[in-house]
């Protein structure tokens, strides 16, 4: 039977704690032992000159508290006697004073200078300007003559050779600008009845004139067309498409100037 040697065992926590406490206590004891326990004696100040005030001490104290004693020329400074205590200039007796001579004033001549000034300098005259009220007059407004000829109606397309039975009088239109032609397209049958009336753009630029032309185109009545060769029963048949061209007379609007109200 073999006996194995016992392995060394480590320190327990209690043993470590006791060791650390002993080392810490040893260090504190060394620090206390080598510490100097003697108290230092205060240092004695060196001897310094002492200033004492002689005479009127209150005045000297006030002079010493003056902030301008050394910054500015001062009577109590090191050169005060030379700077600010100057001797007065010597007085010399003159030849004597001249006697007073009062100005004479004549009571009788008081105001004569002003009276002479008034007579020699008359005030300027101010002419009176008459204010006349303006006379209002109405301007003569001349009637503006028409810039184009009388209104006319022309037939175009297939209706150029047809006889228009309804031809009302065409009016003249008053407008600031010239009116262009109004063109209305019509579809007419053989007997002369209007089946369709359409206003072609752009028109005359004046809506009342365009509406008048469109109404006239719808109410237009043409003469019957003669029958052509080959039409049955000897009656005209078939549709014709044409245009009514309205050339308008334009009367320009007269320019009037507004009268300003009198002040």
C-alpha cells in the first residue's frame, strides 16, 4: 500500500483577513511613531518703522485718505507749495480812476428815430386780385359720321342665283370698333324653305348684329327653284347650301370728355 504525499492547502479567508489586518496596523503604528509631535513656534515679525502724526491729526488723516494726493497736483503733496501755493502778484498804485461821465438823454428826442423810419419806409401795397368764377360751357359734340357704307346683304354658294323674297332693311350698328361681316350658312329646299341656319365663326365681333343676321336667315323665304331636267313630276327637288353675307355699316361711338366739378 503506497501513501501519497499530502498536497499543500491554501489559506482560508479568515487567515487572509487576519494577516491583512496585522499588516495595516503595523503600517499605522510606524506612521504614528515617526510623526513629529512638536508644535512649531510662530515667527517673530521684524522691526519696521512706525509713523506717528504730530499736530492736527484729524486733518492729516483726511489728507492721507484723499485718492488724488499722489495722482494729481495736491496742496499737501511733495511739491504742493510750488504748484498750488503761488504768491499773489504785487499790486502797484495807478494814476487814479477817471471820473464817471454819464450819457445825456434828451426827453424831447425820444421816438424821433422811429417816427422818421415810419415816414421814410411806407408799407408795401398789396393789390387785390379778383377771383372770378369760371363759366361752365357745354362742349359742342359733333355727330360722328359712319366710317363705312350702308349695310348690304349678299348671297353666296348655291343660293347666289336664287331670289330672296324677304329683304328687310339692314340697320347700322354703333360700336367702338369696325364690325366685320356676319356669315350665316343656310340649307334651302326646292320650294324655297329654309331648313337650317347656322352662324359661321368668327362673326362680326358684335353679338347683337350676329343674332340679327341669324334670325333673318331662319325667317328667310326664297322663290321656288325651276325644276331641272330629269326631276319627277316637273317639281324642283333636292337641297341647296349657300350663305348670307351681311356687310354692316359701323357708326363709331363719339368720345365725350367728363366735366370736372367746380371747386
